[in-house]
C-alpha cells in the first residue's frame, strides 16, 4: 500500500470534517484480520476539543441489531431453542392473543413483521422510573402496537421488531440481553470494548464505571435536557434503561472489526468460536423476494451506502449516530466507520452522501493493492 493511497483517504476524511459531515471519527479497514488502515480524526466533543483517539468509544446505535441482538438469536437457534420459523407466540407466550400470531422470528429479523418503523414510546413514560419498570412497560406498548400491514407481505425497517427480539432472547435465556451477548459472544472472543452501558436505578448515570473509556458525544437532547455522552442516544432505549434490541451497544472500531472477522470466518464456512456457520448462512438466504439478510443489511440496488464496489454478497449495517460496518466475503474486505455525526445536532445528514464516497475510495485502493 503506497503512501499516496493513505493520503487520499486522510484527505477525504479531513474534507468531510471541514464540510461539517461529522466533528470526529475513526476509520478502519482491513483484509480479514489484517488491519491496513486505522486512523482517528477530529474531536469527541466540540465543547472541550478533546481529540478522537483510536480507542474512543462510540454509540453504535443500530449496529446493536446485527452485532448483539441478531447474534443472540443465532446462538439460540444454534442451541436448538429457536428457529427462524418459530412463531413469536411460541417464543414469547405473552404475545398470544395480541394479533401477532403470524409473525415469525425470521420476519422480525428481516423487518417484515407488520410493525411500524418507530413510535416515541419514551414520551409516555414518566421519568425517572426505578429499576427496569419503564423497560417492561415500553415492551408491553410494542406488543400492543397495531400492525400496519400483513406480516411477511413487505419490508418496513422497524426498531420495534428488534425490541421484541430482545424480549425473546431474555425470556428464553433467563438473562438480560447485555449479559447474554457478553457471556456468549463478546467474552469468549476476548472483546472487551463492545458493551452496553445500562443506567442506574434513578436514571441519573450509567451503572457501570467506564472511567477508563473516552466516549464520543452525541446530540443535545431537549427531552433529557443535556448533551449526551456515554449514554445511549436513542430515547426509547434510554427510557428502557439503556439496554434494548435496537440500540444501546457501545464500542470501538477495533472491537467492531474483531467481531466482523468472526462473522467473515462463518461466512466463509470456516471455524468460528461463537457463530454457527450454517445458522449464519440461513440468515443470508434471500429467497422468495426478500430484500435483506436476517438481522443485517446488504447493498441496495440504487445508491448503496457501501458504494459501487462491494459485492452483492456483502453484509453490514448503518447506525443513526453515524456508524457503519461492511464485510465483503468475496475479497475479505472489512470496513468500520464510526463517527459522531449527530453531535451536536441530529439535523446533519450529510453522512448519507459521504458513506458511499469513502467506501468507493477504500474499495478502489484495496482492489488495486490486491492486483499488484
């Protein structure tokens, strides 16, 4: 890899900051487990100007869906306690009689459950609420939510389905989602920089002491009346105590890359410590007109955020806070882009144009290097 190639990526990231796409970021890309490029840019918090470091922790937002919830479901399937065809009412008995009898685990993972995209349940919860009472009430509201379309008939990207999946994981395992994924996935891989940061009982601060980590700030939340640092950005996840199936995971670029390497191993049908390759392959099956893999995203037909050069077999996901990862099993390319694009305001959506550009640049450099 020549110096000019690295400089072109440095320049693209610097230009993005100058144009206000994000105040801070970490970009990592790799050939399988070999990291080729790993650099930090900008600041964690515009109020104090602290530089982003390689080990800065970002709110991963919806990367929680594939990297925590979907993998937890995959683990339950691998152990025989679930299948993609399992009905919600059979995995979660409290769902009986709620009008959701036809919803399967597969439909929830692929956003084909009939549930709406989002509901601001947090506005209905009086705060602070001791313990996890608010989280239980929020889940009950999701379960009572009327369906907007026939389950399985179309795709509507929905946080609500993953809230129900987290409930399934917790009901079937007997432990909270964050404990399950740490015990079954992160800890066996010795990944200590991917974690949830649950709130304490009075909702004033995270329960865990993460003083050794530096967090990238997200937005100024008018509902909470403060700039959010080290607490989940998503209001529904925050109201539920900081741990939910659609949001709540925090991590570093290295932590995300480490887990992506394990996913790539399974995609290539190689031995993985924590991911059953045959189960993951079933997640990738897109027969019957399905647009996305179960639990993950894939490059769209029109303007994919992964750019023009990632193969159709690629999997990844985006996070609202400005995070993303992509894995291309055809050539072993892994990219991780973590930013705080919502800091200090969520109104900035310029990252939508930036993501495909930076991925095109990375992929073109990568391909040139592979061919040399």
